[in-house]
C-alpha cells in the first residue's frame, strides 16, 4: 500500500484557493476541487453572478469539469473537497455522480443538505466534515459582513 503525501488539509487548501477566486470576483466565496488518486482533476468556484445562473455553484462547476476530465459521468473513485456544506441541489447532483467521498469545510446550518436529509447522497458516499472549518467559515463571514 502506498501512502499519500497529500492530506485532506492540503486539498481543502486548494478548495480555499478557489473560494478566494470567487471572493475576488464578488461571488459568494465557496470553492471546490475534485481529487482522484491524489491528483486534482477538477476545480470550481461560485459563478452564479457572472453567469447569471443560480445553478452555477462551485460543486456543479467541479462535477462538470471532473466528468469531462475522466470522460464519464460517474465519479466513484473521486473525492469532492468543498469549503461549505453542499446545498440540497449540489448534494443531489453528487448522488447522480456517485462520488466516493465528500470532505466538507464549514457546515451550513441554514441551507446545507444535512439539515434536510443525509439520504440525498449516494448510499456509498462517505462524508468527512470540519476540515479547516474555521478558515472556511471566516471567509464567508468576512464576505457577508462587507456586503451589509
């Protein structure tokens, strides 16, 4: 068995870089990366304002890019790293991709999918939460404080 030199902390840092790209574009600062065999195969950040599309969430951008990269719609051997707990729409999309694992930074007590049901995910999808949670949450708090 080969041990990875990369960690959840490292890949969440890459998702945070995507969140900062969103913030710099005056989008809600949420970022995502999809990893397969220790390699980032897709990146995404919120583009809802730029594209005038309510479905252009970071996760959706990453799912599309990952599927294009691997040449298929199923992401069973992949992990999604996302700075904020996915909403119901993104969790539903993850179910259709059959993604193997989701690693979440900050939890979303208002709109996160776990508020409604964890059964939205594919039954084989594993979840890990709290990776760099304070940093992920602080980025969102700072963004919305400046908006108000």
